[in-house]
């Protein structure tokens, strides 16, 4: 009888994960702004790897798309102001 080989799931990471500094640089904001968004729950989804915080580029793109408006009136209406 042959022993069954275990199949390991493939981990398909299309793009490398971004750290806080890389994300801040990409968005032209401070690292403190990134940290504040994360703390308040208003920024892009993040991944916690132990103590390290990383961001998937596709999550950042989705967050940017959900925060794109045609006017300040539309943005205010979305936020309930």
C-alpha cells in the first residue's frame, strides 16, 4: 500500500505585502495617519503577522475605490453629513 501524499495548498501572492511606511509613501500621507486610520477602523484592511502590520495591495485598491467621490457633496452624503 502506498502512503498518501499530502497536498499543500498553494499560496498565491500576486504582489508583495506593503508595510506602513511603504503604504504611507504610496498614498503621500504620514505613517501616523495610517496608524490612526487603522486604530479608528477607517483605513484599508490589514494583515497582522505577529507584531508586524502589512497591507495587501488589492485591499488598498478596494479601499481607495470605496473612498472615491465625484464631489464633496457626494462624499458628505456618504458620510451622513
